[in-house]
């Protein structure tokens, strides 16, 4: 492992990858800090840029965007009580009250520092869990991969939204969209309706950009939130704002929040948007003074910012070890690897180990860059909160369309971006979650291909999918998770 880390760092500690990491982290913080722009949108927007790069350099840029985007949300959450990203919702609960009491510097310093530590904790888990998990996954066959894909889809649908039915329907829509074009194995054209452009199906990149960038732009455009200078709290940061005694007092909170964030990150389709809230609730329940939560105490900021950054390493575990994206951003990282002809999963560790450990090295470097840029560049990032929407949003739309077109030089891809943007916007309006759509789009072909391969191996007999231990267990858990979610939802309605 140490030799592979040496290979990884030798690739990252070169001029171009370092510049890309600095660029990614800086842009990610901006997207995270400005309400309406998220880490998901940042990664979707820059995916086309990585097309002509070496895989390690492209992933270095995307990793920087991911880490910067998740952490950047704390700036607006603390200073204006608007979470820049869903990952920083719980940060507003105590961060903004601290700012109102004149402790904005302390809240910002603690948020930045514990974002750094939470990331480090999850990266260590990733480094030690992903390689052995990949070794185990190498023994899996088509039945096991089919069952894991189905399990991931049901878990995403049942846990990523308040309505299980809407979550499942979103996942089904994603699978149906992935069926457009030639079928796997026999290459039979499906749902093309005579349009030659649809023979190859919808490209992953326009789907990602449309669903997560264009949709967010449309939602932001219709909101009436405009940030004014007088609404931004004043702040002064001296050190990280807290003492060594306070650091020791927060140790239990840090470890608990790191474990929650990493664990939630590993579960497909949940991510930092859920982990920060669960961590905050756990910190409040375990606290000796729960009544102080919400009034502006350090515990709440530490719990939220530790957990949301800890979910980054956790979400990368299933992506790299098994090819299953942990959240929407890792779904786009999956797209980034696929653009370069790489298939995330257990074989990636054996065939492209240098790229895997290059990603590991990029995570470490980007985490250090994040804490430095956020601490020393805080004044610059705060000023960007005041950029008017009517200037910012049209520029982003142009980048989205140009990036999608540049991938294959097809106008059809540009129209696909707009189509998926409208689909995403309509889904959001009707309360359907978007995560199951894109993950269904990615996991659908995996499930179908392995189902057909497995049936070919067994001469059309589905029984081995149930009798093989790993495959059967995942299918049982998949059914159980849906049934449990439906029962839980019905109980909540009757209460």
C-alpha cells in the first residue's frame, strides 16, 4: 500500500495536478458558499472540462470541487442563515445564532477546522476499507452484481425522500431513460422512435448536467432570495477561534459525528444532506445541556461540519470498491471515470491501481488546500455572495450547454441537457427526488446487463439469483427496506 501511495503522490505533486486541485477547491468553495449553487452543480459543470485530461488530473479537479463544495456551504450558513448546500443545513441551527452573538469568527473557524478533521477521518476509513472490499467483490459474479444494483436502487428510493413511492417512481424513470438506445448483449434498438440520434441512447454527461445544474438554476431563478450587504454578519477570525480546552471537550462529539458521517456516506444515495442533520440530532441527545442547542453553541457547528465532510470518504467506498455511487456527486465522479474509459469497481484496483491511489492522494492534498483557502480567503468568498443572480445564472447555463456539446460535438447533446433540466425541474415541483433518477440511469444498465449474463449462465433459470448466499441476502434486504419504508410512511400518515 505504501508503494502505491508513493505512486499516487508522485502523480499529484506535479505542477498541473496541483493547479487543478487549487482551482477545483476554490471554485467548489464558491459554489458551496453561494446559495443555489451546490457541489453537485460544480462537478456537473466541470465534467466536460476533464474530457481531454489524463484521468488522474481530471479526477484531481473533480475531487477538489467536491471537497470545496461540501465545505463551502458553512460560510453562508453561518453568516446569513442560508445553507449554501444541503450538507450545511444543520450548521445554520447554531452557526447563525453564534454570529448574532458576535462569535461569527469562532463559528467559521470551528467549521473550517472540523471540516478538515472530518474529511481526514473518512479518508482513513476509505484507504483501509476499500482495497479489501474490492478483493472480496472480485469473487462476485453476475447474480451478485445484479442483486447489489437492485439493493442500491431500493435503498436510494426509500431513504432519499419522504415518500417511498415517489422515490421508487423516480428510480424507475431513471431506469427507463437508460433503456433508450441499443440494448446490452444483443444491441437491439429500443425506444428510438425512428430518431437516429437516439440509437446510442442518452449520454451520461448531458443527463447529469441537465438534472443537477439546469434544474438548480431554474429553481434559483424563481426564488426571490437576494443577499444584501447589511444582511451579512460581521466576523473576525483569530486562530481557529476556539481554545485547546474546547477542542478536548469536543473530542467525543467529533468521533461520534465522524462515524455517523462516514457510515451514512457509505450507504448509497444518502450523503451529507442527511448525515449533518442526523449528527446534529445525535449530538443534542448525547449532550449534558441539550436545551442550549439552537441558541448558538460550538457543539452544533462541530457535529454538522464534521459529519458532512466525513460523508465524502464514506461515499467513495462503494464507488471505488464496487462501482456503486454513494451519492449524486460520486455518481458524477463515476461518470468522470467512465468518460476516460475506466470502470469503477474491484477490477479498477488491479488494472488501474495508479489511478485509484492518485485519487487517494488528491483527497489528502485537496483537504489541506481546502482548509488553507477557506481560512485565508474567507473575505473574498464572502464578497461573492453579493453577485446578482441575473448575471451569474446565464453564464452558468452557457457553460452547461457548451460543455455538453463539446463532449461529442453533437447539438443533440445540448438539447438533451435542456430536456433533462426540464424533467428535473418538473420532478422537483411535484416532490419527486432527483437522486434516484440519475442513480437509476447509472445502475439500470448494470442491473440489466448482469441479469442477462446471469440468465445466460443458468440457461434462463432465475433460482440461482436467490440461492447464491450474497445475491440472495442483498435481494432480501432490498425487499425488506422497501416494505419497512412503506409501513413507516403509513404509520406517519395515520398519526
